[in-house]
C-alpha cells in the first residue's frame, strides 16, 4: 500500500497526505523538537487498514531518520561522567 505525500507550497516542512484515490487523510509536519508528526485532517472520519498505517509509519521513519542520526551522533560524542 502506498500513500501520496505532496510538499506544501506555502508551509516549509509540511506535507499533504493522501490515499492513492486522492482522499486527503491529514498532514505531516515538522514540530519544534525537529521530528515530523502526522495530524489527521480536520473532520476526518472512517477507518484505515494496517497497510495504510504501515505506509504512514514508513514515511514518518524516512523523514525522521536524518534527525535521529544527528541526535545519536551528538550523544555518542558526549563525554562520559567519569571523563569530565
């Protein structure tokens, strides 16, 4: 299953999320902590299959991977308490 992500032309780090049939299901946006989050569309109703949820998870993991790596590298280079 695949979902479509379309970058917002007006808001940086925001993506319009739609099912293959074009139905808008929500938006993915970058929060102040640097991670991307999914917000369901206002007034959205209905149910989503595990395939759609897995596709959404995959997209979030891809978008968040670079930031997670940056954080991991930062903490890997922090001196240990006994080294201070």
